[in-house]
C-alpha cells in the first residue's frame, strides 16, 4: 500500500512539473531530442533524379518497374533516467536535498518525454543497481517512476557510475536518450561513459549544493562522508583552511567539467539553491542551435 503522504508528494510534483512542461518548456524538449534516426516507410515508383542507391531491387524485379525505398525520421524514442540515489544525495543546505532536486528534474524530463510520445524508463543505482523499471508510455507510468524515486531506500551507500552505465548499455538494445543524474562522487567511469555516449545520446546532470563548495565559519566541526562513513574534525574558523577547502572543491569541479568536455558529453549543472529552469532551457537551446 502507498501511504497518503507519498501520494500527496507525487501529486505535488506532478502539478509543479507538468505546469513547467506545459507553460514554460513547451516544445523545447521535442526540438532538443527529436529523432535522429531514419526508418523505412514505404516504396514508390522511381522518378528521374531520385538516388539510385535507394532502389528496392526486390520490388523492382517483381513489378518490372523501378521502385525506390522511402524513409522517414524515427519519431518514437526512449528516455532512460539513470539516477544516483547513494547516501550523498540526502545532503541539502536549502529547501531541498540533492536527491529531491534529482527527482524534480527527472519528473520534468519524464513528463516532457510522454508529451512527445516517447517511452520512459528508470534505473536507480548506488554502488549497486537498486531498481529497474522498463520503459513505457503514459502518465500512470511516470507517476510510478516518481513514487519509486521518492520511496526507494538504497541498500548500498557508495556510488558506482561505471557499473550503472554498464548495466544500461546491456539493457538497451536500441539507441536511446540516457539521462545520468548524479553528484559524481566517484571515479574510474571514463571507459563506460565513452561507450554509453557512443551507443546513446548521453546527458550528464551534475547535482550540487553550494555548502559543499564553501565551508561556513562555525568553529570546530565534524565533516562526515555520507558514502564511506569517514569523519574528520575541521577548524572552520581558520580562514586558511576555508580557502584551501574552497580551492580544492573548485579544482574538482573544473576537472569534472573538463572531463565531460573532452568526452564531448552534454552536461547540465544544477544547484539546490537555484531554479533548474534557466540551465535546462539553456541546454535545450544549445542543442537546437547545434543541430
């Protein structure tokens, strides 16, 4: 049984994100992710000037007249949401945690996809695969995905991006849009990420909280790694320590950006303290202009 509280949360997310899709995003998703493939449609009689490479020799032989194959853009697509639900996602210094932000952005993309007639699937992961829901169409299916995102309690605490992408690569037989939402507190996933970006249309969503980038001046404070459990005491009243921490975090984020840029993987950076609308719109428009 699903609790009344969970149903209310699902409904609240549906109202907020569907409104965003219908009133603000409009056809941006469709323009950004329109089908790139071509599929066979029908044959018609050959006309002077047609490409002879498209002649259907079987039909031509049967009828005695030349016929060519016609193709049309492949419209129906699959959106696979690959979402990191490891322990670091519970952190949030503002009104929402990193995981809550992941849920909302995934809901926006899922409702955009079904409005476009696409299928949507879900893979939840930590340092293991936690839950898999095969791609389907329809509002009820998207509401189920949101419920899973809200209620699934991970068995693992760490993050294995490589393992998640490897699973997705085995799961999907045809080219799909793969959205990877994570704070990327992991390493050693370059190889699988390259494979995924070659097989699919991969988009990384980097989820961040500003408090992770800058230590507040609170004196002696314990810092605990949510995924490893390791804890250290830090004197946050020291300006030198705060500057060093900020510099290290900045270097890590720049390294991550450069890494995705080298692999030519689209990335959307989101923060828990700011709206996701502007970066999402900016991403959609960059893709439209590119194509």
